[in-house]
C-alpha cells in the first residue's frame, strides 16, 4: 500500500525547503520589491525570509485585516451570502424581500 502523501512521514526536510523556496519565489514582488524601477528596493535574502513568514508588513489600517478595521465581511461570509441568495427562495440577511 503506498504511503499517504499528506502524512508527516513524507514531509522531509527537503520537502519543507522546497515549500519555503516556492513561497519565496511567489512573494518576491511583495512590499514593492523586485519591480523594474529606479526606485525599487533590492530583493535580499533577509527580505525573502521575512516575507515568507509574514506577508503583511504591519497590521495598520492600510495593510492589515479589513474586517478588524472596516467591519467588511470575510470571503467566507461573502460566499455564504451569495449561496443563500442563489438557493431557491433564499434571500440575504437584512434584505427587503
């Protein structure tokens, strides 16, 4: 019987390093870095390590959690509201129907 790929036995040091490198490649352009511009900041190993662990630079209103600062619904809540509207005879919470 083949091993389940989601078990901890298959998640070796090499797998973890590959996942970290994948995230670092994906997030090279975060925080305005890696752009072709004379004003762009360089992409350094220190920056890649930081952005791989914490993609948001801070928790202020401009880059933090919009639910906390503005009371906007989460993606999960928006999807649930759309599903409720799409259901037969469904209506959104607080609507006139």
